[in-house]
């Protein structure tokens, strides 16, 4: 397969498209990685693979999204994320690229799918709580860092020392990101608390940008709030408010009738011109303008009430 471009969405990223990129960049090292929401890029095209965006799943055309309705499911009915779709179609070749013994490829593919890929799929789709997904997949930070040690049958001078130094860079990235993240949450808290005061008794909280908000909402005791809206680069987002940090369960979900719909279909379902997207799991929707997203939020509140 002659692939010149690997295309996923721009903006914030999640584990599924990031891990998909790990697989695809190994298999197609000469391909250029593009992060975009431009319709010309996220549509099927010759010599490209599009994943976690594009609103279609068609391996023959090289497009691997899971946000559309109906969404792609495993044989047992569990939902795929883009990582699961990419692993399903490219995982065997990825294992061969890592020089795994051919006799072991199928069993390794299946084991990695169940123990590593599936929890990512389920968490991305809101079907598994984050507090469960990490331990289930062996992805707690201490375990992950120890996987960077040499395997039992690797031999060589200073092998442990070289592995330690490689792991040190990974560990430093996590530690420094955690510190920066905690500092950012403190800055966000002040912004969110001010926005809560401005919102008064409204069940909709408007923020000036995307930011962590749940902890500040809990601290303020603003139990009446159900939804949050904020601008993004070129549109507006409407999100639910989780009941806690360890669950995907929200105070209120977006309407069932909106799930997985986009553009004209979503506009018809919610009656709002400018409605653009609603996730299958009903925790986020997108609209083209503030007026449109505010109208969607008001209609979501009305349905809950």
C-alpha cells in the first residue's frame, strides 16, 4: 500500500488517535502526519488513511472513524474507537514490523487487543470508567514505566543503564506535564468560579475557552448546573458535567435523539440551525456559533426538566 498521508483531526487529542498514530507511523514512516478538520483532508482519498475523523468507517477507502451513527461494533457488540479499528486492520502488520515471530503474530494480536486495545476503546466511548480502564489494561504509570526495562533475554553491555536513560525521558515528560497540569487547574478554577457567579441560577455555564471545570463546580456547590458551553477554534462546544472524576456518568446526558448525528440530520433532530455534531455517547455536541450552541443547551435542559 502506497500511503503518503496519515490524517486525523486537529485540536485536542485523545488516546485512541494518538495510539493509532503509533501503529500507522511505524508502518508508513515516509507518510506525512496531518492533523486537520478541513473537509478536503478528512474525506477519503488516494494514498491516505483517515482516522478518528471523517464520519465513516470504510476500510476499502482508507477511512476509520467511529463517531457516526451507526457506530462500528465488535462481534460481541462492544464499541470500537479509532484505535480498535486501526488495530483490527493493521495490527498484524505492526507486529511483523516489530519482528515478532510469525507463529506468534495471531495470538499476540488477539492478546494485545483484549488486554490493551479494548480498554482504550471502551473508555473512549464512555463504556468504561477511567478508574477501571487503567488497571484493566496494565496502564497505571508505575507499570508502564517498568515495561521500559529490558526483557529477560535481552543481553548487552550497559543494557540496563541505556534503558534507564530512555525511560528517564518518558518519566520526566509525565512528571513535568502533571505539575503543569495541576498549576493550570488552579488557574482554571478562578475563571470557572467567576463564570459560575455570573451564571446565577442558569443551568448552563458559559466559559471563555475549554478548561477543567468539574472541580470548581463541586467546590462552589453549584449543583444546579447541567451543561457547559465554550468556544473552540472555529466553533462552539456543549459538554455535560461528570458526577465525579472517576466516572463517565453525567448529571444529565444530551438528548438521545441527537446521538451520533451530524449537520443536517442533527439540525432536524434538535431544531437548531448550525448544529454540527453530537457524540454517540451524548457527552459532547458542537455547533457553528454561540447562538446555536446556546440554543442546543437550552433544549437539552428543557428535555431534562
